C-alpha cells in the first residue's frame, strides 16, 4: 500500500523546482522605459524600469523605493512582469501582463492570508457561504500610456481551456497534470516530484491574452498558494510564478518563477 503523500510549504516546493528547470530567462528589454498604466478604475501608475529593478508611483506622487522585478516574454511584445511590494505591513504579489502591441494590460494583485485566516476550517468557510480558499486575487485592466476608451482592447475571461487535460513538465524531476473543469475550478495532480501523489481541485481564473495564449491563475485552499502562468498552447510552453509563505510560521514570503513544457493530452466536451 502506498504511503500517505505529505503536503509541503511553498518554500519547500520552490526547493523542489529549483534544479534544471524550464523557466524562461529574465529579460532587460524594458530597461530605461517608463510606462504609465491607466487603470479602468481611474488609477494612473507610472512604472520606471531598470535592468532588474523598477520604481512605481501614482501619477503626481513620489516614486517608491527600488524593487527587484522579473520580466519574461513567451511572445514578442507581450511581457510578464512580476514583483513583490510592501503595503501597510503586508506583502502583495504584483503580476503585470503588458501587451505592447495592443497598448493594454492586465494586473493581478495577490495577497496571502494571515495565519489566523488560514486556520479557519473549510467546513466553516463553506457554511458561511464564502470561498474555500483564503488566498485573495484581484484582476485589474487598463491601457498603456494613454487613457482607456471604449475601443481599448481588453484581455477578457475565457472558457477556451475548459475540457482540456494538459501535462506540464517543469523539469526532469517535476511534472503535473491539470484538468480544466469549468470557469471556476480545475483539478491538478503531481505526476512526479516533491508533491508526487498529491491532488486537489482549486479555484481558478482564465483570461485570453492572444490566440492560443492564456493567463491562468489558481488559488489553493490547503497550503495558501497563488499560482500564475501564461499558457502558450501554440508553442507548448508556460511561464509564470508561484507565491506563498516560505515556511509554516507565516513569517516570510516565497515567490519563485516556474516554466513548463506543455502538452494537451485530450479534450472532453459535454453535450
């Protein structure tokens, strides 16, 4: 009989993903550029990029301290920029999908729960009518360098992943399978690696960025985790990151890049 697989922290997961992986190289294409993000909600935030650090500020306010960032591109003109920022004593995950071709963007703001919030049991969450996961994610959209109009393109929610069963090979030692069930949930299992034998069904969000290119975000409920990847089905690649707590004491954040070779295994269509 197989032994019971063990849940691990995000920090331990990062260690497992560290060796000989398929992450994309960080790019310095944005070095020296300033991009003003005009959000649909009225925010105007400037981002000044260096080679590996950036400064951001609301228009008319002083710039923030320098923050390290990672920029990658699965396709020309489409950048994933990822960094962490501190606000009111909390660490926030910021991921920007900068669409330079269409002059628009999507921002994903993630936040981990406190230890007390994460300690609320799933049954209590269900009875209260809330989400089972305590991880929060906010999705914001807008235009680049000019105020948005009714004609500004948008990265829209999509159902094009629903029914797919995909395999993702992150390295020689790490492989997973995803089954995209509906607009709100997907199932995953670890085929090989530090989480081998583990599986669950979690809350998810999908947006279409371009033809066969999708933003996929998931929020786990057992070990607080925010995963964010761009899935390029045309190239058979993914690129993104995983955000959570380094250890079980909730004292520090872990935020590490991931990338995989992607393969569609099959598609289920319900009639």
